[in-house]
């Protein structure tokens, strides 16, 4: 592993940081979350035009930049520093890779250029489960999270030969679901006997029977919505032979790396603001940062942030290496996605282990995400403590980092389950019989 960033990666980070410093200050942030979209739409368009941020990992053939998980992680670290409310995770991290992996040639040609240009934003609707569960980060990717039947969730039925599909059900929490121009909806089809999980392309602005409600969220900078579908028209993404749980599991490592880098960026900035505060806040005639107890606390937080950053970078690098290896393997065989318009992708892109993707990078990313979430929670809690009473007021910005830490822990954790899944993938407990805690 080469730990040094390339010149292009350094330029992405530098340019994005400069732009966000100008366009995403505290006042702009608070104004953006209160808009109907939940984010600054002119800033999103600027990020798309100047940096190609929505298409950072989209192939150049479809108008993207053609980068990988490492560049996405670096971008997320910068957006995390300012708590940027944006569709980056949902659009570039979830929807675009799934369309590229599972979509037909016609769907890729139609959707990916619009996503890469920033014209179209997307959201992924997963019923009956959290995002880490569906991505295979907290359990095996068996598709049970899609519900169906008496389990509820989202159900799909085919209206006739070649006449499309209808969706019925509800998804309680969809990141950026209230404003996305494209929804990828996971649903169960085939009844009890031949039940399988499929992904569907739904256009909320065109389809009937769609109701989207923005939820009151703990973290306003990460908007969520409830999506209700009542016999809504949708198109199948790719082919009807399944493979959706496996595709989501293969995506887990890169998404976890993005989330880990974002949490590291937020923790780093919260620590910086805390250091600035203790240098100027005086008690007993001296700055509180001069007290040894405060220095020790800040030093421990600094070490935690640097360790979490290293883990996030490694997870992004491992995800990129795995993606490159998969691409090299695909190029060596037949490309069924280019040979058939109805195919969702190559056969190799559909095959995966039952344990969830390639265990190595998925486990690494899960551990990195767990460490980043815990680091952000620790830094945010200490930041509130060291800021004193002002740290819990709505007027001060440090409370936004505290809310982000609490919200991310609920949405993308918990850390102990992420670590347990990583241990399972690594085979740490394989072949060990369960033992009683107390000898008989």
C-alpha cells in the first residue's frame, strides 16, 4: 500500500476545502437545512460543474471523473468537516454504483450521465432494515431485510408481459428521499415460493401513488424521509434473476469507507474548534488550555482522530484495490452487460460469497467505520464538555457535531455489531464450540 496521495487526489481535497470554506459557513449551513431540498442546490450544482463531485466514481464513458473509493473518501472527509448537507452519499455512494453494476445498458446510458452532471439526484429505499444490515456490514446479506409477505416491507408485482411493475409498501427512513429525483426501491417479488429481492427504478415526479414526507431528524444536516408507495409504477433495474443482496454487499466496503472518512472529518473539525476555544477561554486568570488535565484530554482525542483517519484511508484503499481486481477479472472474460441490453451486468458481478462480498475489505471497512463512529462520539462529547454551557446552546455550532455523532451512531452502527461482523468474516470464531461462562 502506497500511503502517499497522488497529485490529483491532493488537488481534489484542496479545491473542495477551499470551496466549502467560502460557501458552507455556519450561516449558510443553517439556511440550507431549512430549504425544501434540505441542501444548498446552487452549491450542489457548483460542486458538480467545478469538481464533478456527483460523478467522481462514475466511468468517464458516462460523463464521470472515473475515480474510485479513495477519492470519494477524501471528498467525504472534507464535506464531513463542515457537516455539508448534500446528496453525495445517497447519489454518488449508493445509487450510481448500483445503476452501474445492475442496470441495463439503456438504463446506464440514460441515468449515469445525468447523475454525473448533477442534474439528477438519487436515493436508495431499503425496507425493514438499516443501511449497514443491507450492505452486509452487520450481518450476512441474505435479503431478509427486504420484508415481504407477512413481514411487511415493500412488495412488487408484475402487471403483465412487458407492461412494467407496481410497488406497494412503505420505507420508514430514506436518506435524502424527500428531494431525490430518482428512487431505487428494494422490494420482494415472486410470492412465497419464488420470492426474491429486486431493485426498481422509480421516478417520483412522474409516477402516481408516491407520497414522500420529510421527517424531523436529530441531525438536520442529514435529511431523511418516509416513502409510501401505493400501486406506484416502476421499472426493474437490470434483470429479474436477483443478485441484489450480493450487489449491495459488494458495495458495503466503499460506503463504509465513505462514512468513516466523513466521521473523521467531522471529528477533526470539532477537535480543532475545541482547541481554538480552550486557547482563548480563561479561568483563574489563564487559558483553560494551559491546564494539564485539559491538555491530556485533547492529546488523547488527537491520537484517536489520527488512528481513525488511518483506518478510514486503509479501508478506502482496500475497497479500491478490490474494485480494480474485480474490473480486471471482468475484462478477462465475456462482458455480458455490453452484449445484451436486458442484462444487469456481467456474471462475475453477480457472484459473491454468502458471507457478504469479499470478506477482507468488508471487514476492514466495518472496523474502520466502527472506530470512526466511536471517535466522533468521543470528540463531540468532550467538545461539549470543554466548551462549557455554551456548547449545548442552539446558537453554537459545536452542538451540530454532537447531533451528527449521535445520529450516525444510530443510522450506521452500532460499532459493536460492525466489529462482530468483521470478526465473523475474518473467521476469528470459526470452529470454536460455545462454552459455558461458568464451569459446571
